[in-house]
C-alpha cells in the first residue's frame, strides 16, 4: 500500500521537478545578461563624480557586486546606472539606518516564511492522523521559493550589494578575527544575496528534499512480522522501527540483554537488505504481511511460506530519492559561480571549513591506532569476536544497572505525554545548572510536538516565535529512546533560543554551522540518565565516556566519508541511474570499510556504512555528526571545571562567525581531534590498570 501510493506521488513530483528543471535551464540560457565592462566603468565613474575619491574602494566593490547579479529583466544599462546613483550610500547615519532596517525586516520576512513552512509540514512531520495525498503536495510547496528573486526584482538585494561587502571564505578565515561584530553582521547580510537562484530552481530543491524526507519518515519495519531462518518471531507484537534510527537504537538496546545477539544479527540483516534494495517493497510500513527474511518471502500475516516465491524487491527507490536531491542541487549549480557544486557549498558556505580539512579530521580518527586498542577492550567486554554492527556498541558509556525495559518504565511514568515533557523542561534546565529565571525564559520559547518520524528540532523564525522540539511519543507514553532523542533535540533548542533571542544582531543568529549545534545537542544528550535522577557514578566514568565518544566518532566518520565520496562520484557521473548509484554506494561503502574498519573487525566488504537515512534526505548532512562529536568533546573538556549554563550562554551568543574564530573565542583553540585522541590515550591507560 505504502509503496504503491508513494510511487504515484513520486511520479507526480518527478514531473513537476522535470518541468521546473526545464524552466530553470531555459532561464540560465536566455535571461542572464552580463553588463559590459564599459557599463560597469560608467557606473563607477558616475559615483566617483557624485561622492569623490574617498569612497573609491567601496564604490568599486559595490558596483561590481551589483553588476554581477544584474539580469536582463532588471532593466537596461541606463537603469543600472540610475540605480547605482540613487542607492549608493555615503552618509554614515543613513547607512546605519539602512542596515538596521534590513536586519529587522529580514528577520520578519524569514520568520513568517519559517512559520508558514513549519505549519504546512505538520501533517508530514507530526503524528496528527493519516497522511492524505494532497499533504505531500503541500509539503513540496515552498512559499519561500520566490523570496530571493523578489528581493532582486524589487531592487532590495541590489541596495545591499551596492553598500555592503561580499567576502570569500579565505578572507573570512584570514581577516575575520580583526572584524567588529557589526562588520560580521554586514558580511552575513551581504552573503544572503551572493547568489541569484530562480524561484523554479528553489522550488525544485524544496520538492526534492520533501519527497526524500517523506519517503524516509514513513520507512518503518514491523519487527514482529520479521521471521528468522528458524521460523521464530524475535520481537514483540506492535514494535515498529524506523530506518535507520529505530533499527540502530533497538540494536544498541539489545547489548543489555543476554539473549540479544540473535536479534542484533536479524536487524543487521534487515539493514543490509535495505542498503542493497533486496528488501521487498511490500514489507515497508505494512503490518499485514510477514517477512521471512532468510528466504526473502512475503506472505499474509500468520500464513505459511511453503511454496511461495521470493518477493519483489523495492525498485531502487532509496537511490531514486538520493538522485532527486542530487539533480535538484545540480540544477542550481550555475547560479553559484564561486561554489559551483553542492559539495563546495556544503563546505565553503554552510560549514565554512574547507573540505580537505574536514576529511583530514575524519581520517585522523579513522586511522588512529587507538581504535584498535579500543576495539580490543570491546572484544574483551563482549567475550566474542567483533561483528560489523558492533560499530554501535554502547557498552563503553556509563550506564546504571537497568535494562532498556526498566528505563522505558521510568520514562513512561515521568512523561506519559508530550505535554508532560514540555512542562518539565524548566526543571530539566535547572538540573543542568541554569538559573530558575533563565530556565523559565528558555522553556517559554520551546514548544514540544509528537513527531511522526524519529524527531528533530526547528528554530524560531521571528523573535516572538518559539523553537519546536519534535520526538516520537507512543500512545502508552514516551519511552527511553524517545526521551534520549528529546534531550538531544533540547540541546539544539536551547542553542537556537540563545543564539537568536539573546543575540545582539539577528543577522548573526545561530552558530557557525550545524556541526556546532550538534555539539551542544551531544552535551545535553550525555546527561540524559543523570537528568532522570539515576546514579551514574563510576570511578572510571570519565575514561569510559571518552572512549565511547572516540568509538562513536569512528563509526560516524566512516558514514560521513562514505557520503562525501558518493557525492564526488555523483558529480563525476551526473547521468547515473538509480541502479548505477546503488552499485556505486555499495562499492564506496565497502572501500571505506575495508580501509578503516576491516583491519579492526576482521570482516571485509561490509556495506553497513551506507544505512544512514540522512544520506538520502540530508544532502551530505552526515559530516556534521563527526564534526559535532569532535566539537562537543572540545567543549566538554573546556566545560569540565566550569558551569555549563554560564559558558553555554557565552558561547551561543558569539554568533555565526567563522568556525575557526568561533572555537578560538569559545574554548581558546581551533577545531582539532587532538584533545579527543589525547584523552582517549589516557583513558586506555587508566582502564588497563
């Protein structure tokens, strides 16, 4: 049922995307008009005559910035000259007033767009009842798609480009340390208009991500319906797990059970079937059938599989979704002359850390000899050889003597509903060290919703708006998995409120990139058990938790490196089919595994690094996770003898400067794997004593 419905919607959206791509290509070819050098020089000379040589540098830069974005539909060369003469500002008071007006009004515009987008996505994101076919179309609708183009057509964008400087990543990295906060705010203002993407292309991107996100959000496996090779059902009735989060977290929970290994191996098999697309499409989110996984046979629930043929596999839909995202991003490449690929934009614009530096950080972890030593410790604790799914081994983290079921009961009693968790946020924040009034301030700006998917955090759009925390809450109440996710997302929300509603410039809202907000989320998440009032005291706790961070970073760095290499392959093979992409992903995942994991696990050609759903709907988001671990550990080390609440507020109100400058300001050193590796080395010495 799900597969057929989703296929029809995919076809419809594919038609819309193709039409959008055709219009975008036509616009690229027909309507981009570059002013001649003579036109540009005439505008510069005119402004010099009006304002004098003392403004020559600003005039030269401003005119050339604006000219670069001028299109035929904006008017003639004479119109451009008239705009420059009318809108270039030399009066400092007027320049200040103009800056302040832009800052305030852009906050309002982007805020209302954020709220509208959030509200339109409610049926897809929240557990509000059945999803209707039209909900997918509203989800693909992007009310902000025309915003950038409207800014250019009304000439507002040109006012910014004429008067405020665009900068390169190199300039921000080399000179940003000497800039005042107002200068940084001006830089961020100008960056909003450093590209001019047609609304059709923006709509195409939004539709592609929504389609992929909807596909992932509904990718559930009914675990009681999965029958093993011995004909046994290993999971309780009603257990539905989303891929990959739910499957992974259930696998991790089985380490606490003496008989958990068969269930872990079954989950591993499910994951491999998803990656290879050997999973039958009929079993996805369908409690009406049984899946005999060893034979890959699907029968009506409770029926005998005798004589039934192997089921028809999912037709590479997973990789079709990935290609939709890639093709949508590729359609906007021509409008980013300085960063002409999505890879460039992810690293140079979004993360503001060069790709080579990020990759080297990951390799530092993946190739560290400390990984082998940590693996030996895990083997000793497990009493068996490592299996591929042990990349998710959670046993290094300090845990109370409680099972997952016991933790579920504690959480369900404490948080029987979404509302109960929301009402307890002030108390949670006080237990984290926030003053009562600050806890009330922060909690009053966070709304909690019951998520349809695994959960996420959404920041506010306007100063008077709330951040939203989404987590899955079953009918019987929040379970430990949902609580653990909720505490992670609460870290995001607290950062979002502090770095927006407590910021001196809304143009500097947020932290440098999503890896930093992941850092704060991990800091919160690491305290989840203590927040439940559970005793986690252990003389080796710090050493164990350090190795847990190292092992977790090792795992997700492999996923991120796989994701990065697949995107490189996509740009080398832009006309790939879903089948070709599937084969490339399998090959690349195995190559990364064989380089950095096979020597540790003793198993070759394992594709497990390709299971993460964020590779499908995140557009190369996964590198933010290992970056988040690395950054979070540095922050944790800095916070060891300091107050979390005080220091987090100081850090979050630094704003979205360059990541290197942010880290130097926050903790006194650049982003580095060395603190984690040094601490892990010490931890291994302690645990061997």
